């Protein structure tokens, strides 16, 4: 499981049981950012991850199904989203897991580079 803790201001997304980014919080702590900066970076990471997951799912759906899916996402109806996706997209959870892992790995790389620059810089 990938770990992303949900910000109190953010609502849980339909994939919250698969994807979690606590590791990003931990790595950002190493940068000694002020709390507001860290919060902004976490929100950016969560929003970008959300868009990445949505893009991945949408690329697997037919045109009409995309509209239904987006309506379900807007309605925050997790049960209906999963019913639809499990019927329409083969291995959807694994596809979401893989794209999230790639996204989080990229964030870790960026944070490590920022940490290195801060130490040497």
C-alpha cells in the first residue's frame, strides 16, 4: 500500500484505501519548512496525484463512461465509482497503485534533490 495521509481540509478520494502519502510528509519534514509552506506543498502533491489518478482512469474509459465516472466523482459516491470501475476497467486498482507509486517516487526524488541543494547550497 502507498501511504498518503489525508489533510483535514481534503476529503477522501475514492482511491484512499489504495494510495497514501505519509512518506511525503516525512520527507518534507527533513527540509525544515515552515508549517504553511509544508501544508501548501502537501496540498499540491495531493492535487497533482488526484489529477494523475483521474487521468489514468479516464484513459481507460469509453467517452460515455467518462461522463458517468466524473459525475460519480463529483458526487463523491465511492461505492458506485468502484462498482463502475471494476466492471469497466480491468485491474483498475493495480493501475491506480502503479501510477501512484510512480508519482510518489518522482516526488521523493524531487524532495531529495531539494534537500541536497539546501545542505550544499
